[in-house]
């Protein structure tokens, strides 16, 4: 067995805790530290012995860490942390603001390259595994169309939007793919689908005392950008029901490529995820890519990269010969 | 637009014709020649202008070919051709005798490496895309189980076995995945499944004049290795029906990974193919990997490789920056 890969976590929210759990499932890795903005004494790692430090002390631990997994958010944390930490560590992050990926890539690439580090950005399932399947689909069936459906899943952004409506005490929002739309795509029909055709939205709302349910519902379903372009259902529930039935963070979705290899023959490729915990799954993907980051860096491949640049074999604990024998 | 990738085809059966069709869908590639054992004058390429040569003349065309796609069979053609041609060309093949892959890999690797060539072996969908999904599944969800189901699809080997039964004039065999087994796996149950649980077999048989249908059926369903371990249905049809309804070569299947990221949360990843033409789809995969072989060779990466060694981005006609912007 080769030497253990020493992993550290920067940011200890749902994603950071998911990474901690995922490392337990990978016997070639050791968690050497958790770095958080919060007081280390206030954190309770899964294993009592795991060292916990302040985020600011990270730079002092460079020699002890093979790969640092960045578990901060794409809005406020990663734009600053990513470039800064890629100068000091091999990193993996889940930067997921699709429109800003080219800019983020450039910002991380320069310091990583200048310091001989490898930075895997935008790892997870979308961006990440879904992106890979969009790429494979296009490359393998160039004459065709790609469809991405999300859900059933809890959407943080839309749940936040619901909670900002006056009269809403608490609430969650689920994105649901349209079964009819998926069936049409699966059947090889290659339909033109509007936003409303592809997904519906379902809200579970706890009202504040005395709030007007009809007004709240109207405010939600007509909200521009978030709900106006969708068929949205609003369900009113009590707080106990919300706590009991809606605390999980399920998600998932489908990437379907439908294409023709000749005038006579259509082909359909489908990839789907059904996730009971979105953050734990994303974390598990980050950890597999941490293995790849470590290996790429040892091969001298530096700079920013995405899932598109990582040969699948680099993700596996198994040797290339073992993979050929067992999985090919 | 960079220079066209010059592709040649060795072997002009169903797979070779599929490669020819696939090249038409990839504007960065040019088909520079078809090499066949048959008399060149007897072949009719899709485009009248495509040069057709005898297979024996291949060595003389080294300078004109960037990647040679080997379209021969795994039993009789590739074990000899693969190693021999990998010394002269960058190659892509669909060697699919799973048990002999390590041996074939070694036989191709040495000549390719010695001559600065890149040889991608065992490309297609199984081995190939299904292998990739087995690998991704294991790496992303290490604590879980992987299930591969094939079909609905026409099986050449089993169709041949049916046709060898005395009294059978013609026939085909379809492999069908069990919908019940797939549902159990999708639901995250992680069942132990026997051979009989996973697939059923369905035969369509044309009897010879005067043959005993009951005897033929018994001979088929009790045939060791091929049918005895499965629930097999035999349908007797007339020759016109066989020609009308059973001339296509559909196939497909499912790779499902079901795993836990923690004691509380299960996750399911599913990949599936629904193919109207097995040879055309396999050919389309070979052609995308030919692009990767060309690029890998230009990067100086020589020797035998499999789909496990190929970074996904190398398959796409798009630049890395374009991929990040459009597909990530």
C-alpha cells in the first residue's frame, strides 16, 4: 500500500462534514485537519482525534497537507479563497456559479501554476458529473440534442426566496422534473422544451401568525426569475410537519443525450442521480477528485483543471492494471 | 480551424461501415481510406470518392494516416492485427473479450511504445462506456454495489447458438434485463441477484421443413452456458416475419451504482443506453476516441491505453476554454 494521502478541509458546514464522512470510506486517505472560521473548541468532528484549527492558520500547515478541499460557498468564500489557497496547496473545490467559471478558472490557474500546485475547480455533480455527461453525450453523438433535468430536489436558492416573502415564517422549495418531458426525451423525440415544460416547483410553507395565505401564495407564484416562469404549487403546513418531513436535502436529476448515428438509427444515452443527501454526495465526489489532484500534481501537471481534464482512472484507489482486469 | 484528422478504417463489416457514417458527423475528420480483405472493386463506400485498398497494403500508407480504426473481430482479427498495426499507426479498437484484455493490452503496448504510437484498446460501450461508469461508480461511492444489466438487445453469440440447433433454419436471440431486478436496484435495495434474476432470453426461430418444434424448443432452453441458467422463451415465426421484424441490431443496458455516503444517506447513480444500432453506436464511440488518440500522440503519450486513461475533454471537438464555458 502506498503512502496515505493527507487531506485537509477548509470550511466546516454541510459540505465539510460530508467530506469528513467521505474520507472514512477511502482507506488510502487520512484527514489531517479541519480549518474553520469558527472557534475550534466549538466544533465536534466525527472522530474525536481530528485536529481542528482556525482558517487563518492554514498557511502554516503547507507541508502537512497533500490536498486541501475547499468547502466554502461559491458566492462569498471561493472567489477569494480559491486563488489565494491554490498558491499554497493542491486544492479541490465545488465552485458552481456556472456563468463565472471561466473567470474563476483564470483566477485560480495563475497562482497554482506559478507555485507548482494543482487546482481542480467546479467539482461535484452539476457542475461536475452532469457536465461530464453533457460532454460525453455531445462527443459520442455529435448529431443530437442534450437535455438536463434537475430534481426531485431541495433548492437552497429558491427556498431562500420563499422565506423572504412577507408572512412566511419558514419554508422549503423542491424542483421537480416533468415526467412527461423526460418520457418524450427518452423516447428519442428531441422536443423543444420551454422552462415551464421541463420543471415544476413545489413549496412547503409555514405562515407567520395572522398572515394571509392567499397573498403569500400569490407573491410566491408570481415572483419573477424564481417562480413566474414555472407551474408552482404552494402547500401550507405547520412547523412540526416542516421539521419532521423536510429536513433532508435530497436532490438529483437527469442528463439525456438523444442523437442519430445515421438517418436510420437513433440512440439515447441517459445518466441520472438519485441522492438522499446532496451535500454528502457532492463531498464524496470532491474526495475522489482529491485523489486525482494528488496524482496529477505528482505527475507534474499543475494549474487549474476541471473534471474534463481528469482521466477517469485517476479517481480510483485501484491500480491501472487492476482496473483493466476487474472493471473493463 | 486546425488541420483535419486523417482517419483510416481497417475492416469493412458492420462496424467499419458504422465508422464511415460516424466520420461524416465529425467535421474535424477526413476518411482517407478503407482497407479490406475483400477485393476493393467489390466495396461500395458511402462516398464514391473514398479510396479503397487491400488490407495488405496498409503499411505503405503510414504517412497519410493519423489514426487507424481497427474494425475486425476480437476472436480472429484483433489478437494478430492489434499488436502488428500498433507498431505502424495510432490505433483505436473495440477488443471485447473481457477475460483476455490484460494479455491483449500487453501485446499492443510494447510495439506501440517502441514506435512512438498511441493505441486505445477495448473502446466501445462494454467494454468502454459501461466500464467507465463502473469505475466512476466505485470511485464516487466506495461503499456500495455495482450492477450491470444488458438489453434489450440482439446477442450475436446467442443467435449463433440458436442457429446451430438441428431443425432451426434461421433465428435471433434477444437478451432482456429483468424490470423487477432493475427496480429493486434503483430503489437502493442492493439485492443479491442470480443470473436467472437479472436477465431473460427471448428467441425468434424459423423451423426447417418438418422439424419438431417441441424438440427444438427443448434443445434451446436446456442448452448449457447459453440458456440453461435463464428463463428462455422460444417463439416460432415464418421467414418473412423474421426478415421484416428482426433485421435490426438494437442493444443497450444499464450500469447502476447504489451506495451509502453515511449510515443515514443512500445514493444511486444510473447510466443507460438505448441503441437502435449497436454497431453504429460502437463505431461512433471509436471515432470520438480516435480524436483523443490523435491528441494524446501529439502530446507524446505513447503505448496502449484504455478509456480509463483518456481525459474526457480529449474526446470533444471543442477547445478546453469552450468546454468550460458551454458545458461545465
